[in-house]
């Protein structure tokens, strides 16, 4: 989780949301493909 904190420090909240948004969507899509 150190990386997430570092991203927050560098990019700020908006940058973190911009990076996390696509990642969360990808994870949801990936889990649906696997049937989890």
C-alpha cells in the first residue's frame, strides 16, 4: 500500500481517483469474466 500513498502524495486526490477509476473498472470486468 506504500505505492498508493506515494501516488496520493504526488498526484493528490484527483490524480488518485483518475488512476483508481480505470483500475477498479478493470478489476470488476476481470472478475466477471472469471465468474467470481
